[in-house]
């Protein structure tokens, strides 16, 4: 499996907005902005039970994500195609807090709703291009 | 057909990066950052002959696009699903110059390559949510 390049990992260390595509039941695409990070191998996106994204990826795991480097908007472009290999509650509450720290500078995610079940979408990258420019 | 809301049009007047999804021949999604504007009814994206996007949309016209308002990144979110109803060279050179003005402040698009055939992808929005926040 292709590893994330150093350039891709560097871009994902920044608080960049990823645009995550999932497929609707009829095969048409749906895309929305997400917080994203990586464990060095997989992309990790946090969502919640009942949302359109987990519903879609359970039906068809094929996804894509693009992002631009806010410091280099025209040359720092990341494009990934891959598959969701796991949808899990395990560690998802800690993970959304980690993302809140990265994106908002807060120790705890401030937007929890009662009854929310957080989920991690674990994405295996299959095609990767771009990242932080040289 | 759903009209673009006032909020959506206002966001598209800004030089926001759109993330445009097309479908690969196997139905998997591909997404990349694009310049985008609107004639008030359709979304207009400029590309060039030979690129992956025109190839994909001639095969399957279903697309999606998301963007965030740089002035309101968490509340100014635009999400569109729709179809490419036309791929045309007509007006595409003028259109890329118009986009260069919007995005770069330049009267002429500075990145033309010899032999480039510019194309407009004319996108009919079918589902629209978000835009500039109230």
C-alpha cells in the first residue's frame, strides 16, 4: 500500500480543511469540509452516528479527499483517493478532542450534543498526490 | 430546478476555492481544488481538454462541489450536488481571464500553455446548502 509522502504528512499536520467525498446510494458524489489528521499511514476523519458520511461509506467505502495549504494555496494541493477500511467508536471521543486542539486550540471539543456517538472513519490512501510544496 | 440561493451566490462572488468531485470510470470519486464562479443559475468551472475532469464528466455528468468562506470557515460552508449539462470551448478563453481577474487580480490568465484548449464545465445545481452565513 502506498505510504503517505512526507509532503502529504506535513500538510496534514497543519489545521487544513479537507474536502471529503463519499458516494450516495445511487453512486452520485457528496462532498463536505472536514477536520482531518493522520496516524502516518491512514487518514482519520471524525464524524457522528446518523450522519450522511458513515451511512454512505458503509454502503460504498470508496472516498476521496482534497485540501489546499493555506500558506501556499496554488502550489500546496493535496489529493487523495482511497477506501474507508474501518468505522469505529473506539477512541473517537479522544480523537475529536485531539482535533479540537488542532483546529480550535481547545482541550475539549465544545460542540458535543447529548446522545452524540462519535465515529472515526479510517481511510486507507490508494492514490496520493501533492502536499506541502518543496 | 433549484435556484442558487442568495447566500450561495454571495459566497461564489468571493475568490473561494471550490473542491470539485467527478467520477472515475469505475465510479470511484476524484476531487480537486478549482476556481469557480456562477452566472446566477449555473456553476462555471474552467478546465482544459485532456484533463481528467472533462474526461470523467463526459462519461458520467454527476458532480459535487464544496467550499468554505475564508471569512467564516466554520459557519460559511457551501455544498452543491448537480450535473454537468455542457462542456464547451465557447467563451472559455474569456472565462479563464475573468477568473484570473477574480482570483489573481490579473487581466489575463498567466499560465496558458501552447496548444491548451480551455473548456467551461457548466454545472446545474440540484441540491444546494449553505453559503455566506446570516
